C-alpha cells in the first residue's frame, strides 16, 4: 500500500516538474522573441538581384560580361554603381562606403584575366557568368585556386551549347569546372541565393579557397520571391575584417616584393598539387 502511494507521489511530482519545464520554456521563448525583434527588411526580388545585393556590398570591384541568364547580376551592380542622388553623391555603397567599381570586359576570358590580376593586387573582386562563358574562365581558375586567392564567382547555371544553342538550365557548365579546385556551393531558392552569396564570401576569406556559387539558371535566377535582406550592420558583423586586411597585405607591391609564379621540378610540383 505504501509502495503504491510512493509511486503515485513520484508520478505526480514528475508531472509537476514536466509542467514547470514546459511553462519555463514557453516563457524563455517569449522573452527571446521580445529581446530579438525581427527587423529584417523584406524584399520581393529574383535570384539575380538577391546575389547582386550581397556581392555589391562585400567587394571592391566586379568584372562583367553579359551572358544569359547571369546578365542581370552584372546589369544590376552596374546600375547601382552609376546611380547618384542628383548631386553627385552615390546612393548605393559597399561596406567601405564606396560604390562598387564595375568594369565590362571584351569577353569572359578578359573578365577572368582581370579578376585574377585584381585579386593579386589585394582587391576583393567578383564576377558573374554562365555556360560557355564559364568555360572561358577555366585557365585562370586553376591559377586563382593554386595561388589561394579568395574570391566568389557567381553562376546562373545553364546548358552548354552542343548540337544546338540552349539557354535553359542544367549543370553541365559548373560540373565541367570541378577539376579547377574551386569549392562549389549551390542555392535552390531566392533566399538561399542571397544567404549563400554572403556565406561563400565570408568562407573564401577565412579559408583562402576560391568559391563558385551557383544557382539554377531561370528556375532560381529569375524566380521572383520574398526574401529577408541581410542589412549592412549584419554584414559588418559577419565580415572577417582581419582576413580582409591579410588579403590586402599579400598584394603585389614593390614596397614588399615577393616571388610568385615559379617553375618547379616534378619532385616538388607533385607534392603541392
């Protein structure tokens, strides 16, 4: 009899404790919501705009050449860089309080070469491309990766032109550059495209591994959806500023000369591949 009463008491106490924890958790969640208000700005945009917004604010310079369906990314940042308030003051600025420098090259091959040079000069540089355009980057991608230069190449993935031209999406372009030693990250939604553009920029600076960030051409790059925009204050907190300064200090300069682009015999070369 006493045993039953004891077991019943323990069961009752257990229920009371569980109720207390439940009440406590509810209170904590409520308090947390009050302490961290959801103040993110909501935008209705497509995937290209979502990527452009992040890359514009986190880079110094962008080298562009139009190719469907990545062209809007270059067009958007070019427009922002040229827009002022009517009195010569730029309206759209990056995290350094400057407009992004946007340079349109003669081809994707030119954009790739200029990107490589800018990274060696200590700039934070980016580019946007797709399909056969990405293939023209390949020779420079090997060098960018081999020299541990941090950058993000944003791609709206598209079919390669074979027996006929196709502007529709598949991954034949990005799959072809897997051997260049870039890290690759894919986005499946407009919100992911915005977020991953930021994540890859932070990751490339921390790791010194160049990233290729891609999304499905048209299916994601031109999908219009609602996203929560990461604001400048949040980007400032996420940005690894020490790594940015280290990248600047590695720039080619006669003030602190360094030897690069050496030739290596097979016994050494194969150890560093």
